[in-house]
């Protein structure tokens, strides 16, 4: 006598769907069978099995929200069933799923549910936003804020939602009430908390390895490097964290150039803070977002200067910094018209444009709510006053390419340190692109050297600058055959007296 087959294991979502289906009136299921009878559906058991098989099998928890993968509940017969449900019946399904996924310990229950969709690189067209692009100009429809306009909330109050065609309108009119009404979620990666409003700000889980790499950047390497995947390699897509083998000098530099832990405190202000700032190590994040990489630098003990143009990301960075125990200050400027946000941050008129205010503050993280095109000038002004010391890291984390700020980033360096340049590159083009990046920096250094040679000789000193693309980190696959790469460029600036 053969044994009966073991019952198939149900995921928490399938178990929630199964219980919910049991609660539906038989007349509804019978009507669904009649509507789908010509699609090989014979009875309500067929419908039930098909619904369960099409239910999402994966999910991500960002407390207090559950995020379902793209396309969840979109396969038939779910759309047909949803068209027959009452609002209460839908709510019963969503709350049932949240109940099954909520932790059984003392942690708060999960209360919000949404379906994730890709972040559009371009905004949807609308009557007041037709697609337009002048020759040689930036695309005005580009989703520069990387707003998650395709997020599909299913249950819970997510606060004011952005327009798919104009998410910046809500950002421009942001009020204290909007910030308070929004849903804020969080997760912990590498021991650091990230906080954001999912209806307004993207979150990339795939950056976790790059964050970890920065946290261990100045530690002796503990593992051998893997070879660069070739364009014909079938393993490249399944091994998303391989990288070009760093040479011995790169390994030694990382271990020997170590930032010392900052000793500044929020109570140290004025000239005392300025003097401390000149002696400390700094990191600069030109696309700070919600603090993806800024928190790693802060954890290493550096003081961090951040630039960000999205008010939702700025607020997420501020909240996350406080949860991680980092002192933080947000400085608004007149370059972005968001008076409500400025009021929320309690910025005084003097604070918006005064170099002295930010350069003499003692907070470990200083966030500029402005275009990063202003960063080079602000840092140069503070350096002339002796308020900013060595910059060990400049992070340029923007995709598909951050090349637009690379030359400015070179000028921000003083002493020895690294630029981390993010870009999407075809797997077969990585070696060639590495050479192109090296050529760009060689050209910039040569051009700037010619321009500054006479001035430097008049001062009795000569500055030497060296740049070397030491390493290419492959962070994650961005698309088939395309990698999110980080080019580590080592910069060595030295001054010597002219004989």
C-alpha cells in the first residue's frame, strides 16, 4: 500500500490566501468558475489551486511595511476575482497576509502592504509635461529624484502620494504635515539603520555589499580577489560581487591610510570646531540619498559632508543619522525653492548662505539640501580658511553614470584618498572603461597643472597631483550583461617648496 503524498508546504502568504478563500461566499466562487469555464477551469477547486499558485512567493519586510515583488496578484484569475470583490473583502485579504507575516515576538505588527515596481528613469508624460529634449540638453523628463512613482500601495496610509508625472511638485510644496503624515520605514544593514518614505524615496537593497566594503575599506584584506567575469562567462550573472584583483600597493594603502575617530561633539562650536575640523579626516558624498554610504563613513569615524536635492531623502538621512547615534545638521540654501521644508528645519537666513556656519559646526554629518554643483566652491572656501582637513573619500553614487561630477570631485581632494565613481558598464567593456577613466583624470590633471603652474610658483610652492584607477568593484548586475561598477581612483596631492 503506497503512502499518501505529503501535503505541499504553504508559504505564509499562501496560507493567508487559503484561509481568505475559505471565507468567501460560495456564490462568488461559483460565479468566477462560470466566467472562466472556457479556460480549462472546471470547478472551484481548480480556481483555488490556480489562485494559490499565482500568489506571490517572495516578500521583503521594511518595518512596518511588507513589500511584494513586481507583478504580484496580476496573473489570472486574480484580476477577474478582484473585479468581483467588495472593499471589505479586499481589506480582509491584505490584513490576513500582514497578520501571517507579522512577527510572533514582542516586535510591533506589520501594518502596511505594497507592491514594488521598478524606478522609472523618466517620468510619465502629462498635458503639462510633454516629453521634450533640446539638442545637447539634459532630458527634462528624467526622473532625477529617482522617485518610486510606480509603487502600488495595497493597505495602510502611506501619506500624500506623488504624481507619476510630476513627483517634484509635491516635493516643492512639502509641508511639515506632509512629512509627519508620510509612512516611514526602516531596515538594518551591516549594523546601520536606514530610514525612508517608500512612497517618495527609492531603496536599493543591492548596495549592501558596497556599504560593507566601505566599512572594511581600511582593514587588511581577508580574502583573495576573484577574476573579472568575461562577457561570455555563464557564471557572471550568478556571481554579482566579483571584482578586478587589486594590486599590492592598493591593499597597503587601504590598510595604512586610516581615518581617526572624530572627537567633535555638537557642543563644540565656533573656532574650536573649525580647528578640530582641520585636523580630522573627512568624507564627501555628492549623491547622499538617505545615507547609503554616508553612514559607513561616519561609522569609520570620519566627518561627512553630504549633498542631496530630494527633501524626502534629506529627511530620511536626518532621521537615520539620529537613529544610528550620529549628530547631524541639515543646511538649506536658496538654490532650491522649498520654503516649507526650510521652515521645518528651522533654518535662519544667515545659515542658508554662510560658509562660517557650516564650516564651524561640530555635527559629524552635515547635509546640504542643494545641487551638488555648489559643493566644490563651498569646500574650497572652507579649505582656504583652514576649516577642512584631509578628504579621504569622495563618493559619487549615481547611476547610470556620475561622470558629471568627477572633475569637481578631483578638486575636492587634499592629501591622499579615494574617489568612488559609480557607473553602469557592459561586462565586456569594463577593462576599456577603466582605461578611459584613467585618461580623463590624466587629462584633467595636466590641464589644471598648466593653468596653475605660474600661480603656484609665485607662492613659492608647487603642487603635485597623481591619480590612479586602482580598482573596479562590481557591485551588482543592473541588467543582462550590464554591471553597476565602482571605479576606485586613488588621488595623491602633495606640495613641495620650489627651489
